[in-house]
């Protein structure tokens, strides 16, 4: 309480704003990472507040993913702590099934985020020892400034908070429709069109496949090298196989074995314009965060010519795109499968723990805890299993301090109560 008085003393406008003192951590983000952290804190008996800028949990999954999306990894690698997927779910749950799982997860652990509560800034106040999280709460057409005061701040906004739109010459003058993959739902509206898909990651590959399945003619831009692996090898998940091998073999050897198995399953993909990086798929993922493409049918369409692989873009014109090799293509629409980025640098006023790209500076597995009660969950570039691991560590770390302080407070309260009884006897 003394620290709170210090905060009030140094901020003359403090009582002119709406504010609340949070008895526990503030978690920014109600996606899988934020929900996992909240559930683990609930198990530790630690109260918390979850802030979410959208009007629903997992807004990325609910609002910014295409309809055909399924989890790329088997469900046992994607479940959050304390609650497995239902047994009747398939090995690779659909987008709708995953959302249902997250909604049941929030209900199971009584997680009730504050929706439409967008964080504008968060900074640590050294004088008081509190984090000050300023938000704007939207209710219809009304917007209200609010401030949360807390001991601990958990950043759970994730790796994919904002879509990346590249600056390509002439794109603004292009006459057709231009959408980012986050706005793409289905290829149905593109039926009969020539569509340029910019990007060859998992999203670019799946969007191209979906366009084919809806009788569009996609051309996919492959500007740099990419690892394409089969989703399954010998009926077993490629990821699961790699995970098992890493228990016994060094990473470099697992990478070599994975590439040999991929060549046996898929053949030489380089002759279709898909050049492999010099670094192995697992090493590349660990060092640069680049996820290999897990093929779910796009490669077959590339082989047949239904998906046209093209090199990088030089410029757009009104109804065409000119490629770096001089070739010009007539196109009707463009889908930008150009990825996402962290938005942490836009609102977190801190420079020691997070780097300018919005990721923790410390490499895995040390990037979950900063100084002064700052934590990060879901920035490991290791998917949902990495986020779950972060969540459990964070909850245990906060829970340890919470339990000690709660026990001390109880002792003081009991001692004070005894003194009051003694005095009342005189």
C-alpha cells in the first residue's frame, strides 16, 4: 500500500482517470498463450486479469484464418496445460474444433477476459514498484481511458499480432482486389480468376491449394528458399518423428535424416522452383524462426501445373505483375501471404527484455522471464507446445512469490487480531 501512495504522490492526474489495482498479474492477450497462462495461475490460486482488444478469445483463429485451416501438428502437441483435446477429435483438428476447444478451456478454468480493452502503453514505475498499463475500453461508440496497476505483467500478444504488408512498387495502382491472407476465407469468390499469391510458407501453399480447389488459377511467388516436408512419413507425423529422433540423435543428424526422408516421400522439389535452404529445417527453425512447410496437397498441384511457381516481383501495373526475370503475368487478384509480426514495440515501454522486433532478446528456453515482474509467453517460435511450457513456468514463478506473501499477510493479520483482542480485555 505504501508503494501505491508513492505512485499517487508523483502523478498529480492519477485520480482524474479511471483505474484499478490488480491483486495479481495482468495478462495482455486472450489467445492460446494468454489462456494457458491464466489456467496455470488459476491452478496456483493466483488471481489475474486478462485484457483482450477484440470481442472474443483467440481472435486470430476466429477472425483472421481461412476456412480450410487445420492444425499442422497432431493434437497431442497442440493441447494446452491441464486439459487434453476430446478423444473424438481427429488427429489434426479443424479450425472450428480448435476454437471450440479454446472456448471450453476458458470455461473450464473460469477465465473471463475483459474484451474490447486495447492496451495503449505499459511501463514499469520504479518509484512505486508497479506496472502501469493504460488501455482504451470500447463500448459501442464510447471510448474510455482506463489504467491497471499491477505487480506482474504477462505479455501474451504472440508472434502474429499484426499482419505484414510489403511495400511493392505499383501495388497501390493495381486495379484488382488485394487482400492479406488474414482476410482470406475461401477461394469461392475467386472462381475463374488468375490470382497471384505472394508468399510460399504454410499459408501461401494452403491458399494456393484452396484456390485450385475452387477452380481459380493461382501463381505462387517463391522469392527465397523454402523447406517443404511431408506432413506424415510412414503414417507418422513428421514433427513427431523428428521429436522422437531428437531424444537420441544430435540436431544436425536429425536434419539430414529428415531431408532424406522428405526426398524419398516428395522427390526433388527444386525442379519445381522450390529451392531448399542450405541450413536444415530444424536448425533454421531454431535459429531464425522460419517454419518448414508441411505439405497437405499443394505439391501435387505444383507438379501438375495447376499451381504456377514464379520468382520474385519487380513491379505491379494496373492489371499485370512484372517478375524479376522479366516475365509479365495478367492477374485479376492478389493474396498477400506475407506473414505476421509482434506488436509489442508499439505499446510496451521497455528496452531490456524485448528487442526491437518484438521478441525477447534471450534465446529459448530463457525468453520467458524479464526483470521487475515482466514475463513473455508464446514467443518461443515453437508453437502451442512452446507457449504451454512458458505458461507453466510463469505461473509457478509468480505462484511461488504469491504464496509466500499471502502466508506472511495471514500471519500479520492473525497477530494484529490477537493484539486487538488483548487490548479489548483492558
